[in-house]
């Protein structure tokens, strides 16, 4: 029984900061970002955009043409949770008008949890082939003004309807997974921004790739040449390029020439170069980019996926693109959304970043900015209140 992704859609803020603007403010050569990170822009959320509003906007697109009554589970992956008790997915469930017979849960493990959600959903779908699962990953990457990680900030949400007989991609059953207790990236409850050991985290990303790949390869019997394209969790595009060259080396390949490297991973990083890091959503926004940008027919092509979450859990797995997949894509919406974004100047970026929600229960009407069809309207009595934009 084939099980996998039936629809996929992503959403990001209508505002961005060009990294050349950030470089000028910080007195840095813009090529440190453009070339050194492989990134040009970062998406910046306004005060009335958060992980819930982004998730609802992505979910609305993913549910287009899908019978919402078939959704019996909503899984929300994030490391930007808004409440220590209530799952953010409950808000999304309400905004999207999903049926009351629907399990809702929030999952957390840095940038990895959306992958765990997929692995949890697949056996449920095999046992309940008439049902579907809505999986949403949504995050705001906030590392702090003036920090070393500032340039890799971003935001985004990706939504996928998972089902049997999927129209887009069917997952293979084999996977490799590796877990270690490390401190490369973390955010205590009392901090609004993360603590990062950048070089250490990059080293772990590469080490865990080798360990999870080797296990996956041993279990599946597949090698490097058995995958036509590759998708990676993308903190910054340059790290992905380094990782893919290392994967080739592990498999006793010569250093990949630029054209082969671009064929394997170039398409999948098109959105990341223009929105920055989106944590749990990153890997699957990369999949959306590959599907949207690839000029050739991907039918029956096998993709390799590397999921990494600091702290850390890493997983390697694969899937096969299905015949007729292009009819289920939301490419035009994705491209129009990015093309219509507004560039922020530095003072506007700083003002968005400096906005603080009240923590004493007082009423706060959130300033209205350009958003999708859902926005955070106000906070009252410690409650976030959302509205649909007409």
C-alpha cells in the first residue's frame, strides 16, 4: 500500500529583508551572506503573523480540493510554541473548520519533529485507508539582533495532506535514525532567542548525516546512485552543499562538479535562499521548491531526505514521486506569494523585531499589516485571538 504526500503547500511572511541591507547596517561585505551562506533574503514576520496564522494559511492551501471531513488527525510540528500547555494546532483546527472528530497534537524536537510526525502518521493511514492526516510545520527562526546567527533567520509554514494512494510522493519504508544528547542549539523557557554553538552544530549536522545515511543504506540496500534528487534540512544553503559533497565522498564518489551538485540539490534550495531558515518546515519547503522548480518530469524518481534537529535527532529516508504529481502542486500560488512581498528597510525590520506582546494579561490590539487570510488580531486576558481577513 502506497502512503505519502497527497498535497503540499507553503506560506511565508509578506515582508523580507535583503541581506545586502543587513550587511550595510552591520558594516559587512554582502558577499559574506550572498556567497558565504548562499542566501539572499530572509522572511520577517510582522507582529500580527505568528506560527498559528502562518500554519492556518498554509493549511488552507493544502486542503484545497480535499474533503475536510476525511481529516482525522492534525499534527503540528514547531519549536516556536506559543503555549506550554495548549497545542498550537487547536487554534488551526478551529480556523480551518476541521471536524470535531479529529486528533490534534503539537510535536517538538528542534527542526526534526515534522519528520517524526510523518513516521507516526504512516501506520495510522495504513490501518485507516479512508482517512487523511493534515501535517503542518510552522516556525519563526529568531536568533537575535546583531548575533552571529541573525543572517540565517526566517519564517515559514508548510502543510501536507498525507494519505494512501498519494498524488505527489509515496514514502519508502526503510529509514536510518540516530539520536545523541548534545547542546548545539537550544532555547530555555526564559529566553526569546536561541543559544547556538554554530561550528559545533554544523559539525554535528555532517556527522549525523553519515550515521543516519549508513543505517538507511544498510537497511534499504540503496546507494548514492539510487536517488535522483536530494532534499536537506536547510539552516543555510552553503551547509547543504557541503553536506551533499560529504555524502558523495562517503559513497566513494569523486567531488561532484557544479552542474551535478546543482542537479541534485539546487532546485530544493530555491525557496530557502529567499526566506531563510524555517526550522521544522525547512526540509519540506525544500521538497516544495524541488517540485515547483524542476524543469524535467520527476515521475518515478526517488528522492533522498535528510532531517536534522539539534539536540539532536537525525533521520535519513526516501520517497518516490508519483505519476501525475504536477496536477496536485500549488506552484503558481507559491511564486506569486514570493513575488508580491515587500522589502523592508533596516528600521522597519528592527521595529517588527522589537515589537513585544504583553505578558501581564493587558489588552493589546495588534497593528494590521499585510498578511494572508488569517492573522493575530489581539491579545486579551493572556489569550491570543485570531481573525479571518476579508
